[in-house]
């Protein structure tokens, strides 16, 4: 509940059509990732590029580690990338046609962005500043930008209303994010982080410069200023490098147009093909970092050979054996099997009363996802949105915990007995070495202790 509802809506829709399967989970990220290819080619065309520029722009997105990764992960990130890109396309169309009705598409895109990820507020602020800086500031004297704002807030209102009703849990989530992850990101680290997505980062830089200063793109200054201000805001707010991803497609498009138009005797073709070869070579070398095609042992060997420490550094600075996104795909069924074995070892009366407690949403989510097939009740957890779901109606006379230390549970129960141990050498640190405890003799019921745990989210 600390995230907007679009991903939950898509999840329910996907489940209703295809059930719970890997295909279902990855379908919509793949579709939105494919939509980015169409959008970036369209952007290149609207910026004045021909067929070559359109193909180059689409290739730069296709070959980017960032867009490979986000298009196979069911997270809000890929949806966010698409909405920003649609909004930027509306600004490009505004520049090429001077038809202010394109503000409507801008508002619709920002509205869906607000339904998907609150980072669209950064984009909205950047677009406002870009509008004020550019010659299009006179549009503010017309009703069209105000219609766009009204439409955006109308579409995105469920996100705002939900936050108000729940006491703005996004602020707690952002506070945790800043203290645990964002505080580590320096401005230089953010800028250098753009290079990890591939050499087309230099194309994006060229595209930004062209949008801001090249005479042929004078009509699109508002797009350049919006992208530049968004980058500056992300640097100021200590954003992670991938937060800049939504502005890459339009910058790739502008850079591709620049490459296509370059007319230097003998060097134009060399530059075009050289760029393609360089990007393609980087993509082939690093492809397993974008798409998890290698088994864990093979992936570890691959990472040792390419020597990419940054790829295995987690968002809290730990060095792991696998990239965090990949490692977080592993080991969940083994955890649920261990909990199920402990649960079914209890006598029937204790099973009727047993509460399963996960230390994070991954453990609790795995139990909720895989548990019914193993005869398990649903899980509870204090972290994040799980706290809002509450402790259920069982008092917690018997609790099966996973992911907690002994001392964590001993403060609440008279008896804490280790019952299982789950080890996964490829998992991230917090999931690598887990104990399952059976806890009895609670000093307070779950219902009594739950409100006091709100600060633990």
C-alpha cells in the first residue's frame, strides 16, 4: 500500500486471464517493454528522423541492459518508463505541430504514471520548469496545460486518496529507502551509473545536447529542458541510476536523429556502423546481466570472468555472488517447503491455531503464493504493506516464524524452538541462511502487540 495501485490492478487482471504462472507474471512487463520500442521509433520519426534513425533508436532501447531487465521483471518500473515516454512524445508532438491539444495526451500519460509510481511527480515538476524555461511558457495562458493537470490528477486520484486514507505510508517507505539505499548514491555515482547500461549512454548525452542547443531541434527545447531538469532533480534527491531510465528513450531518439543526419565525407557511415557494432558487442557481452538465461553456477562463473563488481552490488552495498534481481528469484519454494514440514509436524490442535510469521514481504509472499498447495494458512508480516493487512484473528498461541533471529522471537514468547534451517548459497544475504522457529507462550496476543509494531514497517 506504499505503492500506487496500477501494478495490483494489472496483477489481478493477469491472474484472472492466465492464473499464477511465470508466463503470466512476465507477460505485461514484456508487452510494455515492446511498447517502448514502438514509442522510441515514433519519437525518432517525430523529431525528424528517417527510417535509419528510427531503427537506430529502437535498437538502442532493445540493446540496453536497463530496458532488458525492466521488461522481464514484474515491477512498476517498466510501466513508469512507458508513461514518461508517452508524456514526452506528447511534448514532441506539441513542438512539431504546435497543436495544443497534445496537452491532453500529456495529462493522460501523467495520470497513469501517478497510478503506477510516485516518481512521476518528479517528471511533472521537471516538465513545469522546462515549460517555464522554454518559449512554450505562453501555453500557460491557455487552458490546455491546466486541462492536462486536471486530467492527470483525476486519473491518478486513487493513488492520492489511498495515501490520505492510510496516513501516507509512502513517506515511511521513502524514509527507509533514503536511509538504507539512497544515502549511498553520490552525484558522480549516479552519472557514472548511466554508463553501466551500455555505450548508448553517449548517444543519450548527444541527444540531450541536441535537444537543448541544435538548431534543427529548436521546436523541441521544452523536451530537452524537461530531461535536463529531471536529471538534476534526481541527482539532488540521490536517485538510483536506473531512475533516469524513463528519459533515455527520447534522448536515444534525438541522438539517433543526430547520427542519421551527420554528413561528414567517409566518416558518416563509419560512425553509424561503428556505433551499432559497439552497442551490439556490449549487448552480447553483457546479455546475461539483462536477461537471466544462465543457471546460478554458470552465472557465477560468467560474472567472475567479466569482473563486474557493480552488477553484484546490492542496493544496500553488499557484494553478492549474483545480481540482486536474479538472486531474489531463487529459493522461495525451498523456504515454503521447510515451513510446511514444520507446520505439518504440529499436532492437529496446534495446526488449527498456528500463525505463520515472515520477517519480510518476500518470505510472507512466498508462503501466500506457494503455501495453499502445501496446506498452509496465509502468512502475516510486519514489514511494508503486510502490516496494514493486520495480524488476523488467531491470537498467536503458536507461531511459526521464518527469517527472524532467536533473540527477535525470545522477546515476545516464553518458548522459542528451532525447527528447520534453510540455506541457499546464491541468495542475497538476508535470504541466504534462515531458521524456522516454533514459538509458544506469547506474552501478548498478536492483536495486542500489532499496533505497537507500526514503526517496524
